[in-house]
C-alpha cells in the first residue's frame, strides 16, 4: 500500500511540474523588494496594493494580481493561462509574468523562453493603447501613435492571442474597479443583448432609426483635419478632387437580432451566429470611396489598424472573422469593401453605453525616416434600450448568473425530484431487474452528459479546499453562489446525507463516477476479464483515499501551494470540465483511471477519490439503515456479499454504508425469486417469506 501511495504522489509531482500555486504576500514581496512594499490582499477584489517608499512618505503606486482571478479563457490545451500582472496607478504595465500554463508549443515545442520573451514586451505599455500582435519580420515601428505592435511567436498564434486577451481583460477589470477607469463602471453589471427579442425592420427603417451608423468624408473634409500641420497638402489626389468621396463608411452591430437578421440574409445570419460564442458581439463594417480600412497588407483574422473601438475611453479589441456575407436581398458583400469584426464577451462591452469607433488616417512626410501625422474621425454606434437588458443597480453578479442558467437549473431540479421519488419508491424501483437496469443506465447517462459535460456540475475536492482557504482567510463562502449547479447539488447532497448517506451523490450524481460505471458495463459486455480484489487487500486499498483526503485538507490549511498540486489526483477537471482536452500527462492519467475501472469496478472511486472519502465521513450523519436485509443475510446466505462489486457487504451480511455506492444490486437480489437464496428455499417449501423492512431504522450500520 505504501508503494502505491508513493506512486500516486510521484505521478502528481509529474503532472504538476511547472505549475505555480496561488500567490501569497510573502511570494510577492520577494518579486517586489525594497523600495517596494506589498500590502495586504484587498478584501473586496483579489489584488495586492504595491507601495513605494519615497524618503519619509509611502505612496500607493499600483496593484498586482493573478489573471485567473478575473478571467479564465481556455488556452490551446484547454486549460486557462495564469499571468501575474503589476499595473500602476495610471494603467501602465509595471510587469507581466507567466504563473502557469499548459500550452504545448511552450512545453514540448519551443520551450518556455519564447513565452517569457513575449510577455516581457508588455512592460511599460499602457491599457489606454491599442495593442496588436504581429508575426514575421517587422516592417513597421513598434509605436505608431496610440497603436502599439508587439512581436508574436510563429506557430503559436492562438496561444499568444489568448494570452493577450487574458492580460487585457483581467487588467481592465482591475482598472475599472481600482483605478477609476470608465467612471467606476462595473464590467460584471453590463447590459447584454436580448437574444429572444426581434422586430422586423426594412433597410430604410434601419437607417431611419440610426441602427446603421454612417460616416461620410469628402477629400476636402480630411484635408481640413490636417490644416496647419506637417500633413497639410500631402494628399495630391485629394487636393485635385476636393469634393470627391474619401470614404463612405457604414457600421452596424449585427449581433443584435433585430439588426443582423434584418440586414443579412438567413444563411449569412446563421453563419455569423455559428461563429459567435455566448456574449460575443459582431460589428459589420462596409465602405466605399478611395480609402479602405483594410490596406493591402491586412491579414484576415487580425485587428484593423485603421479602425479602432473604445468605450468610456478604454480600447476594446475587435478581430476580423473573415466571413463572406450577403445582404437580405441576396446582394453579396465584397471582402474588399466589407469586414465583420468580433468582440469577445470577456472584453465587457456594455450595450447601454455608446460604442466609440474611430477611423484613423495617417500621412507620411519624408522618405527614409518619414514623420507620421495622424488624423482621427470618430463616430458612434448606439443601441436602443429595447434591444438589451440592464441589470438592476443593486443586483449582485451571482443573481444574474442564476437567471442565465434558469433552464439548466430547472432541468436539474426535475432530475433530482425524479431521483428522490425513485429512491423513496425503492420497492417498485428494484422489483423488476430489467426495469431497474434501464432506469439506472439512463440516469447515469444523464448524469454524465447533462450534469457533467453540459452543465459542468461536477462536485470536487476543490469545493472542500475552497472552504478551508476561506475559513483560514476569514472570508465567507459567497464565491459558491457564482456556480449555481454546485450550490444546488450540494444542497441536495446535504439533505440526503441524513436519509441515504454519501451514496446518493457517489452512486447517482457524480459525472466521473457515472463515466466509470458505464465503461465498466461496456467492458463486461465485451467480456473483458474482471479483477476481483481480495477482501483483505480491498479493505487496505480503501484506506488510501482517506490518507489522500487528509493530505489535501492539511496542505490547504498549512501549504496552499501544495494542495493546488495534490487536488490533481482527481481526474474530474480533465475528464469532465475540460473534456479530456489538456496537457498529455493529465489526459493520460484521467484515461488510465477510466480504463482501470474497466478491470477493477470503479477503481478510482473506491480507492483514490478524496472527495468520496470526505462524503463518506460526512455520511456518518446518515440516520437510516434504509437498504433492506434479512436475518438469513450473512448467515447462511452470502449471495449479496459475493455479488457486490463494491465489496461493501460484510461477511455477516451487514452493509458498510461508508463504502456503499447505492447501486442497489443487492436490493434487486433481495426482491428476486430467482436470485435470493432464502426466497428460493422458502418457495420450495411453500412458505411466505417475511420481509423485514428496515428503512425506518436509526443509525448507520
């Protein structure tokens, strides 16, 4: 057993190599030594203030934080990238470092140095600048007005873009709440599109109601913007035709159904919708004239240099979707004069505030080192109030999350009600073996598919370590409210502890447990040999999970950075949360635990699961011995003991409720005239079998 436990810890060490834990004040103080002083962690926002001592005074100069506390964008490997960011009081990046990542190209490919070089470029840049990423040979200067270009990493385009968005999104959240950016605007309380609201509008009505923003510039108007500057008179073509059209620009927020569905044909709307994630926005831009927002060197899928988007003074990234679309009348839009730009949900774009677009025009004077002179032409998109929902001013973020997931929660509530009825009607449920098997497999499939993979309702040991961390820091447990599925499952589990013990969750509602049992059933259908562990060995192996639980909870209190590694003994995150899309060691471990259950029934649940161990301990609150037994159970009949795949029935016939998973196979046998030996014997003698119900008996066996 010691060797197995050591092997598990060794595997965890391999899995967690390169993984950093949650930052502490002591760790940050080492990263920001004198004359800097790291203050105590903020009680309302997960940031640490940074002070600097100047002579006899101490001045607040900025904040340091981990990006994962604000945004969790999945990286290329499916796991989020965590950055350590230091932001000064003016919104400038003091430092950016990588805390943890699972990007394959920076693990098995290039190694970490290109990633370190990439994030180091942000030092000294500002949130108020438009930051774009370039790959390949640089032919333009790093600074171009308010636009900044930084070098990307070849063959790692997706990873560096995710890093860029992670950095900007988390930093904007801090800047809005701590630095006064956007007038104390709270990104968690933004107005969102009413996806189920639609009104039919003609093209003329779209223009008449200002749902399509229009910017028309003649050559003379552009020239006036350069009057008195070094750029005056440089546009010879425009000077020759002052009344000619410089650009005729149209923009519309086509992610709003009443705009997009009326402006585009059905196929184009469908194609656009498929490219947007929940909460994303799309801006359709069309133009004519001699000036284009996409110069000849524009690369599809990138951000436009000549068109920028801001809100409340802060830049918001938008990126080309590279789509071909048609107008509602079937007219195709030329890619040379049309682009659709996506604004992802994490940017916090607020529809109740104007979208501040700006057309950027630049002129160059000189040949070798030309001087760049810029002129900007702003215009706005404003969305009517009837097209969006605005959270109430005193509405907490978690309330809106519960509202958004109302349908999922309704389905879960219905499923829990059905499960409760089935368990309360135990006699009916188990009276027919075939019916019971169909019901159980169906419910396990629902648990895996809906509760697990779809609704992400996998309870985990992380829930318990989160409680430990909060208690140690004297914080509340309000963070649970941001995950309504977890709250509802915990509420149901807490109630059923008193009735049926830990088995209701472990046997019916655990997605990873359901996956193991379904794999085991398939293995038996394929006649894969099953390993029956000796009872004495099984009893010893079952103690491992309690040791793992103790190690995790103790480390959560005394060494949180260690517990962040130890919790990875659970393959739940890999197999359920991330759909097995993760760095290969994690995937290999998760698959190994699943395959092990094909040979040893629910191997992980029985021997390694720390969460199951915690529920087993809490299951001591169980009041009812609710699974029926007979006097003959154990003496002389051993049928149920030999049939129990969990080996949770003792030789004396009593059920070890701490190790019982409520599969109810023994109850099916109990009611069977063909499997229960006492019933068979009594039937041969022509006697009626007395059934001794024990559901109302107090105290767990």
